[in-house]
């Protein structure tokens, strides 16, 4: 294959993946923004106020949590210090709340992308939200029992509110879509370069022991790694094509998506919440350890259930070939 043919093929594949993502992201983003501007999210959020007590957090943060789950990380973080002053929180508070956001944010978009790869929307969303709640509760009780991170919060960055006009929203959406296309194109060619240079094999050998602990093998390892470092939009987007090709088993696709739900965009997102004052061990180290452990448990369950049950409640046959086994 000539260089020109290779470039044309990779560009076409990238455009196909990109179009799949655009069809998900644009309508879901607009609908969610309309809900936010109509006050529907704010109207629902008081029901979450009592839940925040389970995590030892101020009840006012229920609105920011719901916004984060529906809109995304950048929708929630400008609200945090507008709802609760930094001086009224501890480092433990922001660490626990950040953990909630990191595990489960932007669910309508990210889970729709995961659904396109085959795993069921409802079951993977439930797993992801349950994981965020469980980890936040465990983290809260650990910090409360030890007194660790009990000092008053002193963030290095207090974000300002995002644009409130529709033009600003649409401009931001267009910029995000352009940026996504550039990232996907760079990934498509970058992965090929990494494969040819042998660096991909080296990276996967480094990550393989940790991914194996989570029940993820080589066939989905590199896509899981992309999601781990860059986010579900990219890792999940690449996985959609592979899942539909029938070259990876549905159970491996499911396990990979579960892991990405727990741990994705670990560099960018972690740095953002650390700037708010969150502790690195709680939002990075603990998150990775929990993701590996919880995914390994789920992988054990997924392996043990019969195909009929798996395809009935966890995976859609219509979206990819049903290669059996792991």
C-alpha cells in the first residue's frame, strides 16, 4: 500500500468514527443545555441534597453533582465554589466530591458512545454511577476515621462561570468538535506510527500487567489505554470500529468499557480537580486501584454468565459480531 493510499484509508476511517461521535455529541449536548437553561436540572437537584450527607458533603453540592453527571466536568466545576465557599470546605471534602465527578460525568454523551460499541446503556451507566458512589463513600469514611486531609481548603484555582449566552455555547461546541477531529486524526496516524516503531508494543507491555489484573487482554488493551489517557470519546470511538469488525470479543469490549468508565482521561481531569484542591492520592492513585479491582470483579461475573444472559442484558448483538469467549 502506497503512502497516499494509506493516508486516504486512515482519513476515511477517521471520518467514519468522527461522524458516529458527532451524531451522538451534538444532539445530546444541545438537549442537556436546554434542560440546564430551562432550570430542569436545578429543579431536580434538591432530591440529591440528602444523598450528599452520605459522603459527608454540604447538601448544596447536590446541584453541582447532578450537573456534572448530565453536562460534564466543565459544567460542574464553575458551580462548586459558587454554591459553597472554599473556606467552608476541607481538602477531604473537595477530594471526595472530585471523586464523584471523575467517575461519573457527562453520562448522556459518554454512555451513548459506549452503547455504540455494544454494551448496554443502562447497565454500564448503573455500574459507573454505583462505582462512583461506592468509591466516594469508602474515601469519605477513610478520611473521616483518620482525620487525613482535614485542613481547610485553599484552592490554587477558583473557576469562573462559563458563558451564559447561546452564541458562546455554540461557539464552544464547534471548537470542541474541531478539536476532537484533530485529536482523532492524530490518534489514527499516531497509533500506526507507534505500532511500526515498536513503541506501542513497549507501552502495552508496561500497561499489560495492570490491564490483565482488570481482566483486559491484548485485543482491547490499546483502545483501553487510549481511553485511560485521553478519555471515553477517543477510546470508545476507536473501539466502536473494532467491535463492529467482529475481531474482538463482545465480553472484552464490555470489560474494556467498564474500565474506561471508572478510569478515563486520568491526566487532564486529575490535574483539573487537583487545581481545585483535591488530593492526588485520593483522585488518582485510589481511583486507579479501585478501577482495576472493581473491573476485575465485574470481569469475573461477566465470564461466568451464559451467552444468552449476557446478550440479553449487557450487550447488543446488533452493534457487533458476537464472537464468543474471551
